[in-house]
């Protein structure tokens, strides 16, 4: 697995991944503290406003050949 120096953040795009039929996901934490882990989880459950300061979308919203 290759990690980026920026956090991968897609919680605000939940409509996109729900529309393609995705019903489960795995959150992997690396440097987050316990409070931030809870905030991230809450955001993915559409229950909170969390958004990291610096993040990436990975290749999910780019045209990759």
C-alpha cells in the first residue's frame, strides 16, 4: 500500500459513492488522534462537519489512463 502525505478525504462526496452502489467502506487511520478518528467516522456517517485542513481525493476524481 502506498500512502500520500495528505489525507484521502471523500466523506463530502458520499452521494457519489452511494450512487454507484457502495454500501461499506474501510477507514484506515495513520496519524490521527482518538478525537480526530471519531470526528472522521462521524463525518462519513453524515453526522458531523469535520474536514481536514489539507487533503487529497486520490485518483478518484481524475481521469487516469
